[in-house]
C-alpha cells in the first residue's frame, strides 16, 4: 500500500506551507491583512499536521526516495515591494494547490479503505485549504493592479 507516501507528502506540504505563510507574514508585516491572515493560515496548517499524526502512526509516513519533484519546495525569503508581495502570494498559492490536490487523493484513498478517521481528517482540512486558496486568489487580484501598473 502506498498510502504512506501520500500521507508523508501531505505532512511535508502542510509543514512547508505553514513555514511559508509565516515567512510571508513577517516579510510583508506592513500589510496588516497579509500579516494577520498569513499567521492565521500558518496556524491552520500546523493543525493539519497535528490531525495527520494519528494517520501517519497507523499507515506510516513513507519518504519516497526517487521522485523529488513530488515535494513542494518552500519559500526561503520574502521579496520586497508590491511585485514582491504578488510573487510571494503566488508562491503560497502554488504550495496550497499542491496541498489541496493531495487532500483530494487522500479522500479517494479514504473512500476506498472506508476509513472514517481519514475521511474525517480530509473533511476538516481540505475545506480549510480551499479557503486559503480563495483568500490568496482574492488578495492577488487586489494586489496585481497596483503592483503591475502603478509606477514605483
């Protein structure tokens, strides 16, 4: 069974996303909404990691050795300025999308296994990840005109 591979991917994706949200929060602390909401989203990701723990204890958290490209790479630094904010939000969106689609794969496994614990975890976490994606998309839409059109 390869469920452990995807539980490991999800664990890593959520931990990476939490760190990235914190980095963007601190790097763009002058944007009050970005600062506060990124901290809140990071806490949600931390909660997801906690919720995954009983599942990884049951099924394992297999580290796939070959497909490095399956891993979500985190942010290493926050960029500056309006374009930097836009790019950082876009990077967060990519990381959150990776997490979101992985929740979808885990949902399918939960149905196939008839595992109520896995289904409950996905049922709580996936909608929260979807909400993060909606906020990121909205914030990018608000940021883009200023960042891309206005003179610096």
